[in-house]
C-alpha cells in the first residue's frame, strides 16, 4: 500500500514537472517574441530620429522658408 502511494505521488510529481516545463517553454517563446518586437521598435525609433534630424538639417539649410 505504501509502495502504491509512492508510485501515485511519483506520477503526480511527473505530471506537475511536465506542466511546468510546458509553461516554461511557452514563457521562453513569449520572451523571444517580445525581445524581437523590442528590437524592431528600437530600429523604428532610430529611423524616425534620423528622418527628423535630416528634415531639420534641410530646413536649416533652406533658411526655414519652406519648413
């Protein structure tokens, strides 16, 4: 009887570890997607800053008459 209880506990713990492993894999995938999104956003922000900087430079060269 004690051996059967230990087997059931082992089975229960294995199922728990399996669920936890699945959750960890999903969290890792979400983190990877979030990191990719963050990198893309940083590039877009840098591109926008470069565009604005170039636009301001053109306005300064033009004396601001068309800006």
